[in-house]
């Protein structure tokens, strides 16, 4: 996720682009840059860090057309060279998205004499447009985009010409008086205009000072509807959602799509990782894996244990990072550190401890260039985009996605998964984003349950095997944002103690999707019902039996048992959110908590 801006009009472009980029920093902030046509040539200025750092290095540039970018790195470290815009001859490009076939294109363009200076996928696009550019910029952009696999929202500058296009990444056009705008999101331009056109996939806009013309992929002109935005700026930053957490929950299909991009080849039954530096023979030799993490990342790691054990036959220990170094446990031959921020002090300390024992190391993180990425051999990025809400949501879902892919990949190399099974599982996995979208479109029951039980003092989340980590995550989410005491329990463990706490005042959320332990979970539900606990079941949409035993049911789409925890996750996130909202809690900034915990 990055932020892009374009401007053509009567005012000085640099000041407007910088101002608009500041409103997009929630989309990325590891580096930034602008390109302005100064009447003779395109001037490019870039800097590592935030827009404020870029501002300090920009000289006075006179020019009324330009583009800008604030970056959240996916390919290549966050530094000045990798910052956008990327140029090729007289073409400058800013891009948000992931070009999946950039390696192939890079090889081809290099053979044609193009020189690559950055590690980004975007530079391919600048060269490709340059390659096709004879006299018509629109034609060059259309030809280049026909070769791109993946997602993009782009703004292209060539002399004083400005072109924008999108596929699977957001882009809007703002219409002003004698000036027009391009932006990733509405807040960027709300100060200048409320008239907005939403670009659809595979549409291209030619942005002039007094007119914007829209084309399809065959360069046929198309008509677009102009919308008037009624939101204020604060609402616009959250895309109209009341909280960042809700917005980020809704971004999960998109986040998963990006996590999968360029990594899943379901027709061939292949998985490809860019940052994995483990050879097949090393993967075959792994005797044991240790996963170290904190909080929500620990819960992701806990599900990872089941995945690696079931799919690749490797024993896994999951360790709370702050305990690991004092437990004197000997780490496995591969240590996987999971951290959204890549800066959590406990996880870093545990990782260093494990490294000193000579094991191989791998990090799963969302932040390119974060400390953790500099201390491990291999890094796999979750590519969720920046997460603002303190409660981790979309980054958790993306961590799970990476763990599924890794476990499947290891399983195939170790001969535990046949090619056919791999293909089937990858097809099911690729359906998950659309299934989450379905869940997000039907929240009525969750909201109702939240309003009935908002005043409870204690909650239990129960599940078995793959659903147990999600029960832990549900309880953590609820505690963190609603301040209600909640316990996540392995359902079979209730009778060994906590059943004593169950009364009509302790609502129980039972994750009861179909699978190996379904009947056992139903028995555990009967145990708590016998103590008069109100029970909400998270169950399969085809399960017609479960309502006999519980008070309410939230249905999740049918998928393979192993993937169902991803769908149940969305339910527990929403449930926590709506309970916290009903209690008027400050959801995005819960008391006593910080987004990144950099002290041990
Ligand atoms: C989750 O909602 C919390 N914000 C917290 O538990 C978090 O997951 C934990 O602090 C670990 O952070 P990390 O993933 O950045 O390492």
C-alpha cells in the first residue's frame, strides 16, 4: 500500500502535491518523492523517511504539473534509490501495487539495453512505458499495462502530460476549476475539491488542466460519473469508517490478495517466495521449528504450529518471546520470528538468543527495513499495508496467509503434499478473500449479539485444534479494545478448572466449524449450556445441526477445514469491535497500549 498523487493546473504543483501526500501518509511512510515538469525537463526529488523529510530537500521548483508518492515498501528496501518516482528517459512513474511478473520483464528490458538502478518492481513500468513511447503517451501506457501481471494504480508524467490508470489498487480523479488531481484516496484532495471520479479497473485517464478524458484498454473514450463527496476530512481518512480498526478489518480481502500476489501459482501447484534463502535440501533437513512472537503474532504462530505439523510433518514449538530467553529451551534448527512491526523488543531479544545457538532464522513481518529484517537470513513480508489501529487485524490475517504458504511449500518439498493436493489447496486458499468479503457484508447477527452482551464482565472463547489459536486471538482482541475480561481456552480443557466460572453471566463464543473435533466441541458446548452460559457458535454455513445446542449462530462460508480459522478470525474481530463500540471505548487507541512495543 502506497499513496500516489498527481496535479495539473494553474498553481505551483510541488506545494499541492506535498500537501496532498501528507494526507496519504497513513498508506505508507518509509520514503517519498515528487517529479515536477519545470517547463524544460522533469525534476525528481526523493528522500528516505516521511514527507516532512522530503520537504526539507526540495528546492524551489516552478511547474504546474507533477506527480508524487509516499511509499510502503514491498520490493526493495526503503531508501532514496527505491523511492518513487522512477524514471526512464523523459518518463516518470509513481505506482501503488505489486507487479508480479517484474522479474521476467526486467530481464527482457535489460536485454534491450535498459539500465535498472533500483530494487523495485515499479522501475520496470517506467522502462516499459518508455519502450512503447513514440508520440502518444496514452498508447504507450496502454501497451505497457497489457504486459503487466499484478495490481497497479499509477500516475505517469511525460513533459507536461499526465496520465493515470488502475487495476486492483484504488485511484480517483479530482475535478477542480482550471486544475485536476489524481490521488490514491479522497483525503488527499478534499481540501481542493469535492468533485471526484472513481477510476475502475483497466481504465485510463488523460488529465489536462481543464479536462479529464477517460479511456478503456482499447483507447475508446468512456463517460464517467462525477460524485460529490460529503464527508469531512477525518471521516475521509478512514474512508468513511468510524474507526481505523473497522477500516482495517474491511481491508483484509485486499491485504490477503497482496500477500498472495506473485506467490501462488494454483494451476501449476507451485508457491514462490522472493525472500526465502533456504534451499530445498535445507528445508528437507529441518528437524524442528521454533516460532517466537508476542501477542497477536504469537497467536498466528500458534496456528502455524498446527499447519507445519499437519502439512509438512515438522515438529514446532511456539514460544512467547519474552519467556523464550529465560526458559533455557534449545531452539529448533529453524527459528521463525513473527512480528507485524519488526521492532518488538522481546521478539528481537529472543531472536538474538536463538541466533547465538547457530540456528537458521526467518522473519515474517509487515515493515520493510525494520530491525528484525536486518537480523535474519530470510524475510517474508506480509504486505498488509500500514496498520494504524493498535489492535492488529489485517496484519494477523496476512501472517496466517504467509504461514499457510510456508507450511504448504515445506510440505511439498518434504514429500508430504502431492501436486494434486497442492493445486486443490491453493485454489481453496485463493477463494478466501472473496469469502471474507461475503462475511463482511453480513454483520447484522454480530452487531445484535454485541449489543446484548456489551455489559458482560467476562467472556470465554473456546475452540479445539486449529480453532484454539483463534479462540486465544478472539479473547485478546476483546480484552484489548473493550476492557472486558476474556479467556481463550482449548474447549476440552474447560472441565479441568474454568468450568467453575461458567454461569448465566459468562457468554461463551464457541468456534465450531466442521472438522475433526466438531463432535467434541458440540459436547463442550453442551457442558457450558448445562451451566446456563449464553453460547454464540461460529459455524459452517451448511451446518443445520448446531442451532439445536446454542443461542445464536454466526455462519462462515464453507472451505477446507484447515483454512476455516481465517474466516472465524474475521468473526471474532468484528465481535470484539462491535462490543467495544457499544461500550464507547476508544477503539483505535486502547488505554495503556502502544502499537509497537520497543521495550523489554
Ligand atoms: C495485538 O492486537 C497487539 N497490538 C499486540 O498483541 C501485538 O500483536 C504485539 O505487541 C506484537 O507486536 P508485533 O507483531 O509488532 O511484534
